[in-house]
C-alpha cells in the first residue's frame, strides 16, 4: 500500500468552482487482509492523486478512485457568477472589512475563478455614485462588504439605478422596476441584520459560498414616500423609540460602536416619550399570515380580526414606537427576529405599534426580543400584517436638519439628520431619514435578489442583550 499512499487535497479546490463531473473510467486496487464484507464502505472523500482531484472510496477489500475534471457549470450552479463588482466599506465596525474580504472571501473567489472589480469607498454615498456611473452590464452581480449601512446603501443604489435606466419619475406615483443584478452581502459591520436574515448567521465564508454557488433569494422591498415623492427604498423602518435611539447614537459617533448603541438605548429609555400619530394601513390579503397573526395576538390586542381586507383601517393616539418591516430582521439580540412572522418574500409587511406604557413595561417588551418568547404578547402592543401603511404625525413637525445636502439629484439623497431638536426622525435600515407630515410605506414583492437562502427558523435558545 505504500506506493498508493496519497495526500489529501482541500475540498474547496475541487468544489468551489462548481464545475465537477466524474469520468466513466475509475481505478481500483485490492486491499488486504479482507475484513467484513468485500463491499463494506470504510471511508470516502476527495483526494489529490498525481495532481488530480479524485473521488476516493475505501471498502473492506478495495481502494477505488474516480477522477474529477472541470466542465461547464450549467449542470450544477446555473446562477454562478463569473464577474462581480465588489464594494468595501473600510470604516465598518472596527475597520475590519478589508481584512475580512482579503483573508476570507477573496481566496474563495480566486479558487472559483470569479473575476472581481473592487472599490474601497471613501465617504458616505460613494458606493451609490460608483454603481450609478459604472457599466453594470459587465458584471453578473454586486457584492458589498460591511454592515447594514453599507448593505442598505448598495441595495438602494441598485434599485435607484434600475429606476433611472427605466426612465421612472420618482417624484410621482410610480411602480418601481426590479434591481438589475443580484446583491451579495459579506457581513463585516457592527450590525448585520440583513445578512442574518438571509443567511441565518454572521459568517463571511458562508455568505461567500452562497455567492460562489449562485444561490439566489428574491426579497421584498418597501418604498418610503411623502406626497408621492420617493424618499428611499428600504427593508424596515422604525418611528419613535427606534428613530430617537439612532439619532442619539449618531450624535455620539466618537464613542465605540457597541458602547454607543448601549448609551443611546439607555439615554432614550431615561427620556422615554411617545409620539402623537395617526396610523392608516391596508391589511394583507395573505390568509396564512392572518391566521398566524390571530394566533400570535391570542393574549394581546387582536384589533385586525374584524377588519375587512378591502379597505383601509386607522388608529390614532400616543405611540412609543412604530415598526414596519418587510423582512424578519434577525440579529444576535433578536434570534426570532424583530418581526418573527415576516418572511423575505411573502409580499407582506409586519406593522408593530407600541402604544404608550410605563417605562418598566416597555423594557419588558424589549427584553422579550432577546429570547424565544413572544415580544408582542403585551396589551399595549398591536400587530398587523399589512400591504401599505401611512404614518402621520399630529403635532407640528419641528425636526431640524443640521446638515445641508451637497447633491441635488434624487439618487444622492442620503439624509443625514443628526439634530435632536423637535420631532423624531425615522430609522430606515439603520440610517436616519428625514421626517415628514406623512410617510407612506408600500411593499413590492421580489424587487431585489440577494445571494443566499431563506432562513425560516432560528435554533438558538436564548441570547442576552447586555444593554438592558
């Protein structure tokens, strides 16, 4: 057996390319002594034999190997990209994005023979400008490396580029067209909700393998508009506590990210206030989700049970927080998701309205996100499955924007509202969005495609949030 001793080759070298098939001719060699049945399998794996990758099978009596050779990827991974535009945010989290990409992702792309064109962003909005000006037809997909802010900016850029190319007037009531290319998200930020939602975990190699194998997941997207003027595309939005917390965190960018988020949460809780709003919504026509919702609200407020699906409904009063989410928004602090009954592609949004309550009760509600209990199982929390939502503030809008927009065209609208004077802004995908007298949120099915697979359930038991 000494002359047949071979060294093992990394599986990635043979499989990352997604281009494998077995030859008809195989080889074998007798092994002795014979132990057990002659065809009993002892082990099997991919080994390198004479500089060729082989499928090797060891039985009780024989050693067999079959050569593996490249072929066209069409039979295995038909959506496998060959050329990618890569956008890296070097300032994400602890400035680790470049290291994450070059150490964990770039080698896999090289093994898979994927060509890449890399841009290191230098300022907010740089990624959008790159995608606005480049010839995207040269690429099979776009990859962003960073956190939620980076992923949101690139996704928004792809969608806005699609509207530009289609000649859509975004200052009118329009129906958006789909993003032209799939988007891959390599998580490397302080928050990675979008990556968690599509991959189930924060793991750059897992995200890279989804891209290499061409796994595609269609995802719903919302439009956030005011008086028929598009403000932005997004996957989720929060008004009230979520907006105030983000605005306070943005005012203290000099604090490290984790400590900054904890400080903002505690400070906002200490000054907890409600917003006087009127919420109008169009209930979803998805019967399956409505049944889930009625079950979820069994011990809470079941306001929608009597609603007709063909007309708008409304409620008004003081709300501590209002969330509208088109994706489940999974993260380490919310293993079931901020909207656990929402999926990536079901054509519906979750509306979660938290009415005025005591600070202690609201904290209990927040703590429920950190485990598998129902965070909506409180009498002051109302949940709905909706297709459209309008949120109108019933007090004079005194929100002040301390920053001037440097670019005038719609594609460069990246609101950076950091003032805490007056009314509350919106938190859309972790970015601040200017408030308006009325915000209209509408969902559009399968508006963008992400590299990945839908994660239905999270197996984690309990995750503790250190900030509460």
